[in-house]
């Protein structure tokens, strides 16, 4: 039998346009998230895991690991379905800035904007450069940067 496209509801490379925006659902950061991430990553730094130590810092409390929040943002993006079945690779993260701390109980979401598309015939698709802002419940940017995603073409 011949190969067929995987089930997809995501957008193909040709469907991405400059200026397109997507806002993900939100997700509240919990203590369990931080504990689980510390165990998974091995990063038990006191700023994340020691409540008493956290009180002595300029933040006055524990904060979430920055890369935990980044990982959650990739999951929230996946939940939108925009890249489901059409993403070939998460290729790059560029100009990433950790702007504000994220605390236990904060609710974050990501705002995505397509800023560049480039066809890549050798992979039967193209690259989509996306400006990402992760915001908290007060709509303040806590992280921002650029993701480069490789996306399949309709012709694949």
C-alpha cells in the first residue's frame, strides 16, 4: 500500500500567512507542576522548591522554572491544533527572554503571530517563524521570543 498523510487538523505550510495570530487556552501553574518538573529535569534549585528560601528572595516566594513555563506554552500551542499532524519539527528558539517571574497560581497563555514563512522544497514543506509572547492572568508578558517550526506542504 502507498503512504498516506497522517490524520491532521493542523495547517499546512501554504495556509500560514504573515500577521496570522493564535491565542492559546490558559493554564494555571501549580506546585505539583513545579515538583514534577524538578523531578523530571533534576533542577531542584531552592528558588523553585524551597518555600522558606523563596521568602528571602526579591520575589518573596517560589517561582516556576522558566523552561517549565516554556514547555507548558508549547503544550498550550499543541492544544490549539494549528500544527497537529502537519508539524515536522520544532527547529529553533531565538531571542528568548524571561521577562517576569511566574508564581504558583499564575495562569499563563501564549499569543502567537506568524512573522515569516519560507518554502523549503527539499523537505516538502517550509519554515514558519512565529513571534511568541507568554502572558499571565494580568496580560503581562512573562516570556517572549521567536519559534521556528518546520511544517509540511499540502503536496506531501
